[in-house]
């Protein structure tokens, strides 16, 4: 039972840990664009880095779930 | 009942510290009640410890040992020192969620400030563990996975920082959303009494809210376990 709850807890993180880095990356990109007035350069860089970070988080969680 | 009060709480004593609002609300009282309940339960368990334990001492020791057994594999040998912190976290989350099922006791985890505070506390704690064990330079080395060539360090570090920043959001939003959903369902069911204003409708919302509240006990236990388990995995990652 506790293995099921552990796996459920890890699996429930996938969605949030996939999406949040994208949003944070975009937010940081927008802030930097506002500071440097280079729209939409940092927005694109931030979103791409955030997407990579999100997928990397999801990959790490899935590998852990697979190992058990 | 105003939905805003449902989430923000009712201010009982307005306090201000250098412009920061530290008013005592009914949700703050609920947190104090949960803390006091945990303190009483644990204190009675360790008040007069004996070689052959009494019932209360046995209960507290068994609960702690069960928790430690569940988490020792995740934390490893170096992480066992953090079991008391995680046990306290688990008890606080469970007791506050459980007490909120009593009518008139406000649900503190329907306020994202509370869940975010707990999540940020765990996140900062993990960063401090890495800084203490590895130093400032070691903190950035810790972010880089094994086998990454040096020319990618500049790219990997921001990616890992963004990935790490997702953790407090994950912890806080999960606990907040689960508690909010449960309490909102009970609120909506009981509101049907006001909408229909008929005695014939009474059994259905009342039975429904009793069933949902019973299920919420299970949810409170699971969410407390998941929060403390994920905190344990983050601490284990920080220990390396």
C-alpha cells in the first residue's frame, strides 16, 4: 500500500513539474525583455529553457517510477 | 457565506509589523490548535518514558517507528537525522486537515499562503543542506548531472534551477488543490439546502457531505504522506 502511495505521489508531480518551469521561464523572459527592451528574445529563450527543464523533470520522475 | 472569507479567513485581531500584515485570523487559530494537539499527543507519549511502555508511549513510539521505517530507504543513512522534521511535517499537515473537518474549524490548507509557506520552507531547507555540505561552488556542481561536458554547463545550470523551482509549486499546489476541492464539494452540497429550501431535500446534501467528509479523512492522510514523502525525496537529492 505504501509503495502505491509513494508511486502515486511521485506520479502526481509530473504534471506540475512539467508545466511550472515553462511558465517560470516565460515569466523570467518577459521580465528580462522589459528590463533590456529586447522583446521577444528572452521570452523565447526562457520558454525554451523552461520547456527543456520541464521535460527533464518529467523524465527524472518517470525513470524513478520505473526503477521502483 | 462569502467565498473570500472561506479562503482568507476572518480577522480576529488586526496586527501590523513594519507594514507586514500579521493579523490573527481564524485560520491562524486553527494552526495553533493543530500545533497544540500534536504537542499534547507527543508530550504525553514521552512524559514518563518506561522500559515497558504504557499505552500512550507505545502509540507515539509505534507511530514514529512506522514513519521512520517507511522513509529510511528513501532518505538513506545520512538522511535519518531528518526523520523528526518530516514526522513533524506529516503530523502538522494531517492534524490541521483532520481538524478542519470539524464544523467551525477553518481549513488552513484552502489558503495557498499556508501550503506555499510549508513548500518554500522545505525548498529553502534543501538548498541550505546542499550549501552546508558542498559550499557555494559545490552547490552549482550539484546541479550538473554526471557526464555533462563542460561546454554545456552554462546551459544546464539555468535548466536545473528552473527544474528545482518547480518543486515548491508542486508541493503547495497539490496540497492546496486537494483540500480546496474537498471543502468546496462539502460547501456546495450544503448550499443546496439554501438553494432548494425544502425539507425533502435535506437527507441528500447532508448524507453527501457526511460521505465526502469521511473520504476527506483518507485524503488528509494521503496528502500528508505524499507531502512528507516528496519532501524526503528532495532532501535525499540534496544529500547527494
